[in-house]
C-alpha cells in the first residue's frame, strides 16, 4: 500500500506540473492574443473614425465632426472614445503633437482629470490609443480610445480557475486509478510475498505462492517458491546429517566408555578378588561345621557385607558402560564426581596413586548425568595415566562466574577441576590435546578419543574445558558447565 501511495503521489505531482505548465503557457498566450486583439480593434475603430472625422470636418464643420466621435462613443460599449483637438493638453496621456505621426498605443493606470477612475475598479490598467486626424495637409487633432483590461482579466481568471479544476479532477482520477491498480497489482501481491517471507524466516515455508502475474512480482514469487523448495531440501539434508552425526558421536562416546571399562577391568577384578576369597573361605567353614552358634551368624553377616561390596562395584561398572540417551537435568555435580572417584579408586590404588576429593558440599549444574560421568572419568583416567606412582590427584567442584561465548555479562557456572602431578604438556601438545585421535600415549594404551569426546560433550552443554599445564609439574583440567539451561 505504501508503494502504491508513493507512485500515486509521484503521478499526481507529474500531472500537476504538466497541467500547470500547460495552463500557464495557455493563459499567457491568451493574454497576448487578447492584447493583440484590443490593439487591432483600437487601430481599426480609430482609423475608421479618423477618416470619417476628416471628411465631416471639411464637409459639415468641426461640430459635426466631433459629433461623429460622440456617437461612436455612445454606440461602442467597453471603449471610451473621445476627440482631442490639436494642441490640447486635456488628454488621458500627454501627447507630443510634433511626434504624433501614426497610431500610438500605451497601457497605463488612468483617471479622469478630476481624479475619477475610468469605468473600472481601482488598480485596473487601460490600453490608451491615439490616432492622428489630418486633412488638407494639416493635423486637426487625434481620436483617443481607452479600454479597460478588466474584461481580459476576468477571462484570464476564469481560464485559470478552469485549468485548476481540470488539474485537480485529473489528479484525483489518476490517483484513484493508480491506487486501485497499485493495490491490485502491487500492494496485494507484495503483502502475500511479505507474509511468505515472514513464515520462511520463522521456519515454516507453508504452501507455495500462486500469483497469476506475468511480471517481475510473479517472477519473484516463483523464485521464492523455488527458494523454499531448496531450503526444505537443505533442511531435510541437514537434519539427516545432524542425526547421523549425533548417532556417530553417541557410538564414539560409547566406544570410548567401553575402552575405559576395559582399562578398569583389572582394577575391578583385583577388587573382587579379596571379597570373593572371604566369602568362599567363610562359606566353606560354615559348610564343614567348623563354626557354631553366634560365630555362624557373624560369618553369614560378613559374607553378606562382602557380597554387597562386590555388587556395588559391579553395578558402578555396568552403569558406566551402559548406553544412555542424552537427558539434561539439574544434577548434583559433586555426587557425580564422587561416584567417578569411587569407581576409579581401586585402579589408583593399584598404581599407588592417591585420589583426593576436596569438595563435599553440593554443587548443582544443568547437565546429562551419564555424559557428565563420562567426561569426569576420562579426565581422571588421563590423570592416572600421566601420574607417576606415589603422586596425588586432586578433584574439586565449585561455582564461579565467567563470560560465556557471545555474552558480555558474567554468568554462573559450575566447574569440575582435576589436578595431577604428572609429566605435564608442552604448549604445542596442549593446543592439540582435544583433536580426535591425537595421543602421546604408547601404542595400545589409547587411540586419542577420550578428551575429544569429553570436549564435544561439554561444548554441547554450553560450556568449555580449560587446560593449564607445565612440563614436569603436572596439568590442571577445568570443566565449566552452565548452572541454568
């Protein structure tokens, strides 16, 4: 509608300029023609009267000659005709008698000798003409004609008014026609195109546009329909690729989890060995009847405790290795981290490395507990592999405020920090530590996916992993997870 209105206003301006210019030229031309006609009338009337006055002057006398002038003045409306004797100064305009050789025209504002304006409203100019009257070689006088331009001005005013009315009418008609055509041919299709563009921007292309117009707008609608088809195909392809990529990532994470389980198997087997020996020995003693009375009850309680210990260890191992669907929720980060530490504690004891959990207070974060468990386990396993016997690995959880990507305001984050006393990393290694299949471990101890998988999980949660390392002094891995969704 705005475009149609602008076009209509532009056309109206053009029509006004064209018709206004044409009206001005026409009125100016008519003024020139009217002035020319007035001069011609004066010349014709005056010349005719000059001949009659000259003939009558010498045939019937001066009084009869001047009577001809008076009679002509009475019979001619709109023109003041008078006789000016030779040498007279009682004229509407001063006459230079020696220089009056032919017809003399002049347009002036005139009054009678008494100050009264000649038959006209104040301020109206007159066309005054003097025509010499001669006879028998002498100048007898002059015929004086005076005509007001009032009639001409009235005609000019009526012409101007008619031109203005015609301009206004044509402008209104043109504006109405252009607005109607603009709304029908431009406004309505553009409104549909705008609505289509909004739906596409909102992700809902809807039905194709059907504009029966063989012009640029119709072509634009066809191109928009084709664009929507291409977008739909691209979205479908992107969705399929994203689903495939997600499945691949899940498979990769599960494979890494199973690899970690394999590394933990020796520690779990060692852990299960002692309780199994206790259960087996005391059960045999009960069967053989070597214990009696309250001792049997004590042995049975010991067997039950050791069985629960083995069951808990196996359950933790199964929970870690089981494949889960991602499900973010508000979780106790400290509890998840403590569970991971307990799962790996026997492996650490086997390597003569101490695991210290330095936080006991409840720290909450919005995350998937299974994926968060995998991230923490990978970091602690890497710390175990990098730490020498007799060293200590410290794990801590806490809260901090950090600037996330694209934000100018510090937001609350929960963090897990794993600090080891291992060999550390050079700057070059530190820059590549999260790349898939990058590893500094000996062959057979890892394929370089653990930290890469952990990095991907944390990034999907809207967080990041910070690494600080000094060669020979150990490394510090800090995982930051948003507290809110």
